[in-house]
C-alpha cells in the first residue's frame, strides 16, 4: 500500500477533532490515524464510537497567598473598616462630627 501524506491543515483538523474526545479513546484513534497514513488501514479513524470529552473541567486551585499579600489584604480591609467607622460617626457629607 502507498503511504499517504498529511498536510498541515489536515493534521490541525485532526488535532482539533481529537481534542473533543475522551482521554481513554485518544490512543485508539491516534493508532487508527497512524495506520491510515501508513497504508495499513483502508478507512480513517472512526470517531463515531468515541465518547465526547466531559465539558466540566474543574478550575485549578489558586496558589497559596504569601505573607506580604496577606498583610496587604488585611491592611486594606482594616483601612476600609476604619473609614466606615469614621463615616458612621460624622454627619452625612459634611465631614463634621455628630453632636451626641
């Protein structure tokens, strides 16, 4: 049999198509594709029996926060709390303290 050549566009199209397939079916499809290109297989890879890839991939966990970042965040929250406390003690918008 004659060895088939694959263009870049055909290779990219196959890669895009195999990206949507379940991880356990990928080696079989890659082998079928390789065999088709080598001429040992008459038909191309059979995607009809392949399971689709699960769409709900969990988000990767964020890295732990360092000491500097934790300090800056706590300082920012403390400053906001202080501003809210001062604003609660003043007459709205005037900047003057309330007479209690």
